[in-house]
């Protein structure tokens, strides 16, 4: 479906891909959410499989990341406890894993003249990820205002039914993403308020 540019050559850690004609997507413009959903759907249909969550290690990693954020002072003890409880509540017995695009920011999504979206950041497509992990970053960075139209478009594309586990995938991504932000001192991305919606009362 040409969601990725064709690979031209690989030299050690460098990937050379074909030139793709198009322009950067425009968030909020009619059709953008649906076009991005079609691109994600190509990945989500490619090699998805449902496995027990215990086989993925996602919950254990989430707990480690939350403990790091508590020790770093991002989460106070009370919010840390509430988010841990929320993580346990949201934790699914089974989870869909497969290909996901982990850097879905606006500059990395190119809209071709025919309207299709191409992922130009080839190396950020990863496998064995909980489906929805890449979507979680897009929501954080730019897609949240179009959440419902995007998810509805994604469902119309016939992807696996990963939506019941999406809040868990979002929380796991958020904790990992914010941990990296702390380590890299990207303070504008750091704040406990992002965790409140996942926390138990």
C-alpha cells in the first residue's frame, strides 16, 4: 500500500529510501485523520497476533518506569499509587502486538498527491509492539483533538480489535516516553498531569 517508501540501499546503520513526492500533513484539515488512520491500518493488519499480556512484559516495564518517575519527583507518592492501581485495572489478559510506528509526529508523515499518507521515518517502524503504542505518541503530540474521528476511521479499515486495550498501551507509552524526557532533560514534556486520567480515585 506504499505506506513506507521503497528501500533503495542499506549501508551499516544507514537506510536509503526512495524520494517521495508530497507535502507535510496538516492537522485538523478535513481528511487528515482518516488518511493517517489508513497508514496505521496497513501496519496493524500486517502481522498482528493476540498474546497473553504476561508474555509481553509490558506491565512489568510500566511499573519500573512509574517507579523511576516517582523517584525523579515527577509523581508524588499518592499519584504514583493511584496510577499503579489504574495500571492494574487497565491491564488486559490478552493484547494485540505487531508492527507499529513509534514516531508519528507531523514532520514524519507525508501526504502524497493522491491523498495517501507515507511514513518517511522508516527506521521508527518497530515490531512486537502493543498495537496502539504509536497512536499514543500521535495523541500526545498532535492528534488528540481528532481522537474520535481517527479511531472510527481506523476501525473502518478492518484492524484487529485492539481498542479495549488502548488505554493500557497509552499509559505504558506515556510512562516510557516521559522517562526518556527526564533522562534527556526535555522538561517541556514532563508533568504529572498527563497521568491523572489513568489514575484510580
